[in-house]
């Protein structure tokens, strides 16, 4: 099941995938349970960065001034991903940014299958379900949340723990969204979307 996986994460300039930009990306390619490649980079932007983003991520505008070109960064990511199973925590967010970025830069999207660890966690655990909450619950070390490579490695460990708990095979291409907010503005054609709600501990 987890023989060929790419876990990825984006930090972005805002929350709107069709308008905002990826400012940091990280990905690890896993084959037969071992990390065989990893990639992490900041991405240059040509507009001011909202101070709230710096507050959240620690990424400062001057760090992006000489960062990697966006086209090159996404080419490297696309080559690293290949046709592997994509994994992200809150995949609805990252998949939308991946789609809109690829469309804008290359005129095409992606067709990879995916797993959203957040969707699985909502099904199995009470609220809250942020990556740092789930890392703590499953005994995973997460230093520096909201920096892409740290989040990626924690998400991989979370996926392994979830799979050991109960195989995650049935969660491929299933994307849950909170019913009170409605479905994501965009999702892959192969995504099986369904509404859900947070479960709270008694």
C-alpha cells in the first residue's frame, strides 16, 4: 500500500489557491517504506508578503528575495512525484495549490491518486485534528510546525501510524470536508468528496 508515496506540503502567501502563491514547498518520496529522495525550498515572489504569514511560518520577505524560481521549483516537485501516491495533511488545501500552480505554469494538472491524513484523522479521532495535535496523539516528534519539511516528515510518520492502526487502503482518493463550510472550490476529478463534521471527546 505505501510502497510508492510522495508526501508533500506547501506554505503559501494566503488561502486562495487561484490567487495566492506557494512560498515554500517540501516533499519526500518513499519507496518500500524508505525515504529515497527529499526536496525543500523557499520560492521567490514579486509582491509583498503579508506580515501574518511571517508570524505564522517564520518566513520573512528577505528570505524569499533570492529564493528558487517558481517554475524550477514546480518542475523539480513534479519530477520527484512522478505517478506516485500523493499524501498531505489537509490535502484539499495542498492539492488545490498544486493544481492551480501547475495550470498557471505548465497548462496542465495532475492525475496522481492521493490520501488525506486529515480526512482519516477526523474519522478516527476527536477534535482537534491539526498536524501538531495528531503528532502529539500518536507520539510523533514535530519541531517547528508550519515549516514545510518538518510538516512533511511528521505527515509521513502519521500515515505510517494510521496504517498500522488500521490499513488506510480504503482512504485513497477520499476527501472529506466539513459540511458547515461546504466542499472545496476545486478537487481532482477522481476525488470522492463527502461531507463530515468534527467529533468531540466526551
